[in-house]
């Protein structure tokens, strides 16, 4: 008699980046053999991938066409998180390999980070903290602004952009939105937002937050020309993908005083090498948008369930 356990027997999962214990437990609970190697090198990945049916990553590990070609048994690629720019999805499609991610898992975490960035920029919180720790009382240098009444421009009104809008609305901010797709009327109404073109958003916003995927069209979307259109004294926030912003052009805009400041969680190269991170009016974090206990638990558990379903085990 056929037993589901026969289907599960021998299916192997390689986890290449840190994921929550819930992810591992859920996979093993479904009868899968899991190898947890969160610091695996690219060289070792190529050597080991032929043994595995499933590979799971976050943002560190790159699943290139070479990895996919070497993965003779590979059936599923799972990304615990939003973006898939570290996975060669075209190569996976040619091999009929299922590619999964969990865009819904980090919405709250990233949205709250963006609000935190706005507060840090508006009230110069990092400057005050740094000054106190260095024995300096910088009260005179810390005149800030309030978020209430300011205009927030949201570029990309997906899950995260929508949540940022809802939180910003609670602060009493005016909201402008731009997206390349037709936005639901009910969503715009709930945010009391105004839909505008990108140039209008840039010229009218006090704060601009980016929530777009990395595509050929969005790479360096924020370039010298568009930075020049931003309102003098505005702030730019990027918690989407580093290459959406031309960091050299951003550095120039900040040094020349056209922008009041910027907050960056993502960079063109990670760890960053750009001089922009050294500026005192730039707040930086090391790609921590989804780095909360709740988001990581959700991403791991959601991805495990999707993998199990993709393998036909549930």
C-alpha cells in the first residue's frame, strides 16, 4: 500500500541563510531531511547542491544559474523574505523549478522601520544620541520638525507602502502616492491620499519613501535628474532595494544642501562602500527591514508551509 511517508522519504532541504527555528521545525515535522548551513560559502553550495531537492535562502546567498544547473535534483527554491533579485528566476523557470518567497511576512516590520527613520530624521535623534555619548550637549543644534502636516510621498503602494501610508496618516501627514499600476480606489480613499505622477510627488513631498522592486526600469530610478526635482530641504528614505538610488548622486545632493537628509536600510553594495554613509545627516542601518522576531518567525513558517505544499506533501 502506498504511504505518504514514501513520498517524503529522501527529500532533502538545504538552508543556506539564518531562518527562524519555526521554519526548520515545520519542515522536519513534515518528514523532510533538513541541513542547516547558514554560513555556507558559494563554493560549498555548488558542491553540495546536487544532493538537494529544496534550497532555502534569505538575501545573503545567491542562487545563480550555475547553482541551478548544478542542482540536478532541485525542485523548489525558497526565499524567506520579499525580493527575488538574488535568485536567477529565468534559469529556474527553464528547469521548471518552483520559486517561492514570503512578501507578506515583513510588511509591518519594514513599515515601522520607515516611520522610525522619519522620526530620526525629523528630530535628529541619532545626532543627539551620538553627542551625549561623546560628552557633548548638542541641544542648540537639534531644532527639529514635526511630522504632522508634512507631505509624505510614497513611491510604490504595495503591501509595505500601504502600511506606511496608514501609519503616516495617524501622524497627521498628507499623503501623495505614485505607482505604475492602477491603484484600488478604496485604498486611496482609506489613506485620504492623492495619486500623482512621479515628478509631482518629488516636487511636493517633504519626505519620500521608496517601495519598489529592483527591475531594469527601477535601477537608479532616483538619479541626479530626479534628486534635482525634489523639494529643497526634503528627506529621502530607502528601505526597498539599494540599486534603486544612485548613491553618488545622492551624496552630491546631500553635500550641496539640496536635501536635508536621507535614511538608508539598503545599499548598492552591501556592506556599503559609498561615502554617503559617512554624512552626518544620513541615518543608516544594515538591511534590517525584516529583522524582527515576529517577521522572521512569520517568514520562516510561511515559507516552510509553501515548500511543503509545493512538494505535494500537504
